[in-house]
């Protein structure tokens, strides 16, 4: 089975989730748990760092959709950063750039929150 | 003068060569159009212009300068045209935008669209020479534009292919994952994630029928009121996808939820669930291929949910069968291993358990003074609970017969014990007799059991003295007993209702009458023969039909 893991860091008010490996139907649950954990703790400003994510499927994308409204209605957001081109292609293909802010680097995404 | 003309010509040529070099160096449509338009504005001293191209048979305003945002927004929706005069809308639009002159952009193969320009700053008309020059520029640009359009189309096709590939791989991935997931909520969650990812849904609900029970597995709208609305909908009969107007027409109560689509999830041509999907957050409407994909994902999910259900059912069935095996084991162990050889009696017995294992029981207990208690009973219910009560009865019998009470008193005590030990409305019909081999005398009590038959010279006597069946309540009215002196060739048959109620394919019962006919119409030479004859007749009657009740008999022939 493909490996997937997440790590969580904080940068001021912003929570950074780093994704690692393959995010697909099988592993989507891990991400779901990681984001639910933040919501339980009332943390709504999230930057997802995709630097080490090798693959994403639509089920993985669905997880971001499932939580975006909760974040935004609590004056937070999920901002996406540092995607590899193959991963970005999937986001682009399914029309995500219209609804999500996607940044080349994690720093830029964090800065956007701090503006 | 000639010199001025020459300089002008030279400048035009230089501009053309430069323009040709630039536009042909790029396959980017936007860049090419932008360059073309800027060149024209510079050349003809005008501040306004736009390029309208025919893309997939639709006229689109792709590039403009000096037009207000509002003007761009009101550009009319037009099918492919080649002349401004062909469309009043376009003509009006150009008039309003003060675009006074337009020229076709044609490649050697087809007409690509139009370039429109505003008034010249010096208010002069476009001269013939200028018009010719514009045609030349457009001729040069047309190939570049056509190529760039072609590349754009290819990109579009590529993107569509990517999208198809992406969907196929999603289906593949979900099929694989649904297969290994074991619980309903994970399957529905994954289904939702996949749809969310593909369609950026703003709202959704996943509803399934579990048997006839409606269940909402996932929903962005409050579940209880939605369930209430859906409970008035005949889900199984939904065959087609319903869009917004279909929902308003066919399910007006659902329209308040603003779902854009209702898609049945079908199993063998019948809807077993529904997907209710709201509008997409990017405001794109659902296409035919989107519906196909959603349908496929929905079908995958419902098949998977159904498989889980069937698997669960099979597991439970297996458990039940194991339980029945246990019940059969208990029952077998309770029955006497062998039948004692008596001087004046031949005794034979049989108990055939049905598929479901009923609660039939017979027993032979020898007393210390050499007499025999012989009993037959039928515990209500089936399976393990019936077997356990039967085991209880046997334990009571074994101990009571050692106490030396008479049989009527013993029956009272047994009834009281059984009544105390059954809480769930179970009862036992029971008949037993105490047999004296020397005197050929029997004393019996019948506690609500089918009366055994005593046949003497073709005449039947029913052994029906006794009292209430066991286990209903503590004994109030004492049990009666009767003593019967038996004679040589008397036949006694104890049986349970599995004998007379054995059923054939047409659901007819073997009946008391048939049993009595067998016993009165033939002469028998052994108790085995009696037993075999009854069994043979039953077998013939039911003709292989599976029986739902045990069949138990004890036959006696007096010597």
C-alpha cells in the first residue's frame, strides 16, 4: 500500500500541515483526521505544504472541499503551497485554482494570512 | 513627391516584415491577437479596436482595446457569421462601441473572424490604401492566428482527455478501495470526497435503502427534515436523473434544498439509493459526461454497500446454522442411546430433526423397581432455546422419577419446575406413561400432548387423560392419570405433531386421519414394522419436501 503521512507545525497563528507520499482514496482518511483535529482545537488558519506529496487523487481533493467552508466561516482558510507540477495539474484540471489560493512557497502562503 | 511615396512604401513594408516576424514567432493566441490589434491601432491612429473569432461555431470577443468593461460584457451571443451585416446584434454592438470599420480575417482555408476598428483620431475616413494595407496585415496574421487557434483546440482536447483519464483512474481507485472497506460510513464518506473533489459541490446528500428503511449516510443539510421529505418519495421507482426542473416538477417538497441533481444509484435496474447534489462552486453546470461519471461512481458505491450487506447476512446465516448444529447435537444427546428389550413389549422409536431443529423429545427411564417411564414431548419454538428447555425437562424427569411420587403428582411438580424456568412464554406438550412389563399395565398422564393412539382390534382409543400443558403456569388443577390394562397385539403409538402435520408441496398436512387409517387397516408383526409403515407413508406423502418440524414417534406392540 502507498504510504502517506502528515506532520503539523505552527507558525504564529497559522497551522501548517505537511503532506508526504500518496494521498488517495485509501489514505484520504488520514488527512481528514489531521484537519478535524485542527477544527476541534478551533484552529482555522491552515496552510497545506505539498512539497513532499507525490500523488493526489480526487478523493484527496475532496477532503479540502469538505472542510473549506468551516474554515472560511470562522475567518480562516485553507491555503495550498509548494505543489509539484503533477499535483498542481490535478488541482488545475478539476478547477480548484478558482476557489483556493495556491502559492509557490509555504512562506508566501503564511504571509498572506499575516497581511 | 516620388521620394515621399517611396519612403512611405518602405515604412509600410518594414512594418509588415516586422509584424510578420513577431506574429509568426509565437503560438500563443492572446499574444498574437494583442500584437495584431496594437499594430492596427498604431498604424491607423485609432484608440479602439477588437478582434472577434469564431470558436467552435460561436463568435467570441477575444481581444479588445479601448472598450469599457461594460461594453465587453454585453457582447452578444452569436453563431458563426462572416459579415457584420448578417447579424443585427453585432451591427448594433459595433455601432454602440463606435467601431466604424471592420474587416474579415480569413486564412486560405476559412474565415476565422473579424477585426473591428474605431474612428481615426483625425476623424478621417479609412482610405482605400489603408483598407488594402489592413487586408495585407490580416493575411499575414491569419495563418498565425489559425495555428494558435488550432493549438488552443488541441490544448482543450488534451485537457478533456486528462479529465477523462483522471475520472477513469478515480473509478479504478474507488472500485479497489470500496472493495476493502468494510463499513458503510467509510464507503459513503469516500464517495462524497470523490464527488467533492471532482465537482466542487456546495451541498450534497447520500441516501440508501436498507431493506425498506431509508438511511441518510451523508448530508450537508439537516438529516431529520430531509428524511421526513424523502419518506414520502418512492425511491425504488426513480429511474432517471432529475435536474433542477425535474426536481421541482416531480419532487416539489425537495426544491427548498436547492439540489441541482437527483441521481438514482441502481441495483439490478431498481434504485437502492440516491445521490442528491447541489450546485458546483465554480458555477459550471453538469455535463452529460459528468452525469455518466457520477452514475458510475454511485453504482460502484451501491454495489459495494450491497455486497457488505450480503456478506453480513451470509455471516449471520452461517452463525445461525452453527447454532442449529449445536441444537441438533443437544437434541441427539438427550435421546436414549438404545431401547431396552422387554418381555411383553416391543418398543421402537425414531426422531428426525427438521432443518430448523424443533424441540421434539422422547425418553425411556428405568425405575429402581424395574418399571419404565416412557415419555414424549414437544417444546415450543426451535433451535438452541428449545433444545435447552428440552434438556431442562430431561433433568427434571430423571430426578423426579427417583422420588417415588405417583405419575400425576410427578407431572404437577414437573409443571411447577418448568413454569418457574420459562420466562419467555415457552411451553411443552408432554405425554408420559409408567409401564409394568410383568402386568402389561400402563398408567399415563397427558399434559396437552397430541393424544397417543391405542389400537385394539382395529379400534382406536385416545389416551387423553391428564391436564394442562407444561410451563404455562403453576399447577392449579391437579393432573389426572389413567391406568390401562393392555392385551396381546395391542398397538400403542406416541407421536408429535410433526407426524400428522408433515406437509407436502401443496401445503397439505399428512393428517390424523391418514395415521389412523394406516394403523387400523393393517396387521403388524413388530413395533419396527409399525414405525416403518408410518414413516414410509409420510415420505410418500411429502415427496421430498423439506419439513419445518421434527418428526418423532414411539411405537409399542404388546406380545
